[in-house]
């Protein structure tokens, strides 16, 4: 967790030679959600002829490959948070 305080320009934020910071991630997510919302409303208000011209899938902004792998690994490694007082007390007393 020492990397949390580092600036976004630090080498730890580069994945496969590409720099991808939280700003880029939020912008990509915003673009994807906006496109999904617009596509949903276009499908909702289009007739059968108009639906054929609309894309099947919403926009997907490509992320650096290493970043996607890191996110998958973090999801797999997530352990449930322990909030039971007796378990926490045993941890600190041993």
C-alpha cells in the first residue's frame, strides 16, 4: 500500500509501457456509461427498421492488458472483510 501516495506520473502506474491513471479510468467509464444510456434510449424509441441500424454492443474503451489482468487478479484475491469482534480480538491477542 506504499504506492497509494505516489503521483500518477510514477512508474508504478505504467502498465505495459502505457500510463493509465484514475482520471483515464474514470473518463473511459463515463464514456462507456453515456454510450450505454444513449443506446438504450435509442433502442427504446426506435422502430424495427431503426433498430437494425443501431449497434449491437455498447462502446468499450480498450484498457491496457496488464491493467485488466491486475483487476481480475484483485477480484479473485478479495477476501471477505471480518467484522466479528471476537475474531478480531483473537487476532490481536495471539
